[in-house]
C-alpha cells in the first residue's frame, strides 16, 4: 500500500527548497566578492623596514603602518581592499578592481614625509610642523592647482625664511617629498625632472602660518598630495617583495572559462549519477543543486573573497559531495543485492555508510585546515572553499539526501522496485 | 552474512570478481619502487621547473585579441631591453603568451611594461614579481604544510583504525605526492604556488579511497570472527574488501575526474598546473589506494604478528 503523505511531503519540500534557492540566487550573485584574479587588480607584499636606524618594527609600528595604508586606500576608493599582516613584518595589500594601478602603487609605498630644506640640503622644517589635516587644494590666478598648508608656529617659519633670505643668491626653500640620504638639491636642480616638489625663492622674512606649494601639478597630483599630507606620513619604509597584477580582461576571461567548465562538469556528473544510481542519482543531483546554493550562500555570508582557485575548489567539492552519495548508495545497493527490502536496505545502508563518509571527509578537512592556517593569499582562498564544501557536504549530501530519499522510501512506493537504485533483479541473492 | 558465505558467493559476476590484488602485490610494489627511483633520478637530472613563486623574477602573461607568435612576443620584450626566457603559448587560439624574466621589476618598470604590451597586443597583461626571500618562504611554508598534514592524518587514522593502517595510508599518500612531483619534473611543467594546494588536495582526497577500503577490511575481519595470522588469510580479507569497495572507488574517482578533466580542457590558463597536478594525483591515488595501501598493510601486519609471536614464545620459554 503506497502512502501518499510522504510523497506529498517530498514534493512540498522540493518546492519550498526550490523557491528559497530561486529567491536567494540573485542576492548571492550580487554580493559575491570577486578576487583580483577574477576582477583584475593587483596585490603587493611589502616588507616593512625601519625609516630611521634603531627604529623597532614591533606590533605597534605594524598596526600604525596598516592604519596609514588604510587611509590611503580610502583615497583611492577601492571597494574591497584587503590588508593583512604576515610573518610579523610583512604587509599584504590586495586591491581588486583598482583602475589606475601605477597611481595606487605610488600612493601606497611613498612614505609621504614632507620636508623643507635649504640649498645645502640642511633640514629646516618637516611634516611635524604642520597642523594635521589642514592641507587643501586651491587654484592660483592662472587657474593652476596648488596645495595650501597650515603651520603650527608662524615664528618658526619666520626664522626659517630669515635664514633662507640670507643665503642669497641661493635663497631657495626646497620642498622635498620622501627625501633620502644622498639626494641633493644641486644635482636635482640640474635635471629636467626634479625629485623635489618645488624650490621657491624666499626674498623676505615671512611671519605667517599659511604656506602654499605650487609646483607644476595636475589637478589629480595636487589632490593626491593633499590626501597624502592629510593622511599622515608612513611611520615605516615599505619595500615591494612580491606583486602580482591581473588585467581586468584576463580576469573576466578566466572566470568565464572556469565557470563554463564547471557547468559542463555539473551536468556530466548528474548524468553519470542518473545512469548509475537511477532514483538515488536523481536525489543526489537534487542535493547537489542545494549543495551549490548553500556553499555559495555560506561563502558570501562569510564575506570571503572568491578567487579562481576558490572556484576550482568548489567544482572539486562537487565531486567530493557526490562521493558521499556514492558511498551511501553503493551500500544500499549491496544490501538490496543481499536480499533486503528497500526500506531495510535504505536504513542499513545509511547507518553503515555514515562512519565511512565521516572518516573520508574529516581527512580532507584536516588537509584543508592545514592549508588554511599555513597558506597565504591564493592558497587561503582555495582552503576556505574546500573547508566550506566539506562541511556543507555533511548537511546536504548526507542528511539532505537521507531525508529526501527517506520520504520516498517510507511511502513504500519504491517497494519491490530495486531497479530504481540500479540493482538488477537477477543480481539479488536468492533470485534465479 | 558470514564471511565464507560472502566469499563463496560469486553472484555479482563483476569483471573484477576474479582479480587477485594480493597475488600481484610484488608486481605493484616493484612498479611503485621503480617509479620512485625514476622520480629521484629525474629530480637529479631534470630538477623541478620552479616558477617565480619559489625562486624570484618576473612573470608576464601577455594576452592578445588574436593569435600571437613566440617571435613577436620575444621581440616586444627585447625592444624594452629585457632578456625573456622563451615565451610559452597557451589559450584556445594561442592568444596567450607567458614570459619569464629573471629579474624583479620595480613598479615603474611594471607600469611601463604594462602600457607597452597593452598598446601592442590590445589587452592589459598580468605581471607578477617575486623577490628571492618571499620565494624561499613560500617553498618552506609548502613543505611544512605537507609534513603537518601528514602527521595529523596518521594520528587520525591511528585513532580511528590502527597504527599500521595509518602508516600505510600515509606511505601511499607520499607515494602519490612524489609521483606528481615526478611527472612535473619529467615533463618540465612549471611548479607554482597552487601546486602545493593541489598536492595537499590529493593528500586529503586520495586518502578517502584508502580509508573506505580499510573501513571494509575492518568490517570483514569483524565478520570473520577468526584470528587471522597468515598472509593467505589476510589476503582473502584484503581481496574481498577491495572488490566490495571497487565500484565505489572507481565511481568516486570518475566523478572527481569529470570536473578536473573539464577544467583541464576549458578552464582558465591560470590554474592549468593545478589541474594537471590534480589529474595525475587522482589517477595515482586510486591506484595506490587499491594496489599499494591494502596489500602493503597485509604484509606489514603479518610480519608484525610473526615478530610478536616469536617474541612471546621466546619470553615464555622456561629459563634455564
């Protein structure tokens, strides 16, 4: 006697799940954070070095450096920046989707140490004499951009300008950005492109707190200078030790190709399961759809960044999720061949396959966890996806499949139809 | 169902019901030892083609809207005074060229290179640079990851099964990992950072087959309710367990091979080495789980039991 209740529940469950998935697809897709290998962008690993000899690179110095980098990235307006400290003295900066890579790299790594020196490169004033956050962009009468600053102490400026005036004819106040030992005004002045920002002549003592820098700026350069001065100088020196940049087109192509491969793979796996396990395969395919939705949902919910290796891990995870189905369905087939009824074969198969599935998945989780802890950047993205996939597998491929198939089995509609599991009647023990 | 019943019961009539995995164990062991020797020799002669991730330098992926030639790419780089290694073409229409320069470019040089390549080929290229220190750290990290994962897996299998099974399972895994390295060395495929992910995935995945088979061995030993001691007795159990789980082992590897092969054919160039490593590892993994791990365990187990017996008889002999 076929019970209608469980069959009704089965379809009701499917419809509910279908509606949930249909409604969550859009928000999930819209909220996926694409990594820079899919979106284009760049990633730099900086080695943090001391600015002055004797400066210690400790946790405080590192977090100050990260804070400064953060401020500068805000200037760039990158939507999903990722900054992390590695190995104690390295900072990894990932900027997916950044438009002007060259500008970003310059903004990031400059220490933005503003200094005023005389023609003999003697230090007169530096950034610490400025009122923080008061740099502005203004335009002169020629409509050329300039940057205006405010000094803390007008009398200091007065004494500096007095000194400079006395150096006539070398009465220049050289404004340097990131002056390094060995740089010299005389050498740079002879060149076409100067390393210093500007070198205005000072012909009288100036007792004022307002200073302006007018160089040959473009509007953007003036804005960047203003932002750099306002976000403060970097407390450390950053040296690029690793960098990778991906063209936007490249990223899009990679994503398209990989998703295409994944879609065919999913279809092929479903076909394989249907042919081999019939109804069991159908249930496995259904749970596979749920699996994919849940994995993506969890991934987006964790605000993890989807990278190319992440997509590969997800596709691989599909194969592994199906493994849980295969282990269970093979067990059920074994039991059916042994002459059990569909109901008891289903129960015994589930019970006996569970430890195997647990062991198999836990060992993969061990490997993925090690990758997650030790891995960096691309490897980490892969490990996160592998971990999520394995955990979700338990929910969907083990319990999800069990519930769905269980409803059908308990309706007794499958009784005496072992072929629905891919078992031939002649293979069953005791049959001729 | 009792064990004799199970063994005499040849109802399945599968093609592999007559396969004797234990009988050919020495052949399997010989093949694997030969492969390992081949790998060691290959590592000495051909070494590994380490990508910039593990050494240092710059890697540029030039992409074009049309097919490109090695000469054209080479010329473009020489025009900028770089000494590129021979570009490697890839992509469905040979429209991608990967170029390595044994020099770290700074960000100004990268910017210049990118804009020149974009002008010439139409699409912005990918550029990566690695300094020697970072490369060394990555390689070291990878090795640590392998060792730590192996130790944890041995412990896990030891707790869930027995030490000898944990040991043979990990031996089989190292065998798989080394085989991937061998193939990469022989074919001179570039090893990049994702290679380590691939090896760890294989380790995490390939152990599934071994575990599932050991799981069945454990179950069948329980069913037999006998004290097994000879290699023949263990052999029967091992053969039966492998046969019983063979369909599952093969089907799983097929369902994972499907996406890997499709990624290999249609997937992005950027993860090619990764998928090649997975492909090789999966095939080797299913072989080692079936033909190496179980038979090796049976041999080790029988040896261990014999030694223990000898020790017991020695210690129980009356002292003169």
